[in-house]
């Protein structure tokens, strides 16, 4: 067996290492956290994840700790406030998607709920991948394609297949820690 070391993508930046070691791949069923990660993964499009991690507290502050009910009621004044906030990514389409996605979450909450809906794509249990190298880890899969299409059908925006797969990784719907990473076994046991 080769030496156990963390996934190479997290090395070099303390924020990446902490996120990798404490959160990435840990199964989450908390609707607020799931909404947060959907928004942050969408905000990351075209940017580095490090940029988003560094703005995460700004998002939490600006979006009232990802309070879906409150965000769904945002108006043009709120949009203007967000577009002027240097603590988040100030992109009009991403800000609009944040609000629209909150409204879509509320629609889901009136039925099956966000967590049950999202976890249904993996039959309620994390997929345990067994990658040996970063090159093996896909950017998207047929499953993330299906998730993306269904989320879009339900009114979500900024939710393409690559964003969906990154989301699935982040909230533990798939365990994409490399086999050489100690977190692979730890996360698999959660």
C-alpha cells in the first residue's frame, strides 16, 4: 500500500486543506447547507474554488446565513445591495440565480423537501468511488447530467452538470477522495 496522503488538489492553501479535511465529501442532509453549497458551487463557475472559499463568510453575511425563506423574498433593492457587496461574487446572473434558487427550494419544501429530492439521485446513500489518481475523477457524470436537467426543470439556475457534480462531491453524495487519502476511509464510514 502506498503512503497515505491527502488528495493533492487541497495542498498548498490552508483554506483548501481545512475544507478537504473537515467538510468535503461528508454526507450532508441539512437543507440550509445543501442550499449554501448549491449557491457556492454556482458562484464558482469561471472562478477558482479558493476564491469562493475566501468569500464564503461574505456570502453567509450577505445572505443572512443562507436563510432560504428570507432570500426568496428579496426584491430589487436586495439585488442592488448584493451587487454592491465586495464580500461576494458580484455577477448579476449569479445573484439572480441565488434568489430564484431560493424560490425553487421553497417549492420543493412544500413537497418532498430539498434533502430528500437531492439525495434521491443516489438512492439516499453516498456513492463510494475508488479513484487512484486525480485524472480518474470526472468533472461530470451521467448522474450529474440527470440532476442538472431535473433541477433546471424545477426552476433552478446556474446548475449545469459540472456544477452538480462538484456539489455532489462537496455534500458527500459521492466520495471522491482518492484511495491514498486518509479521508476516503473516514468519509466512507460516516
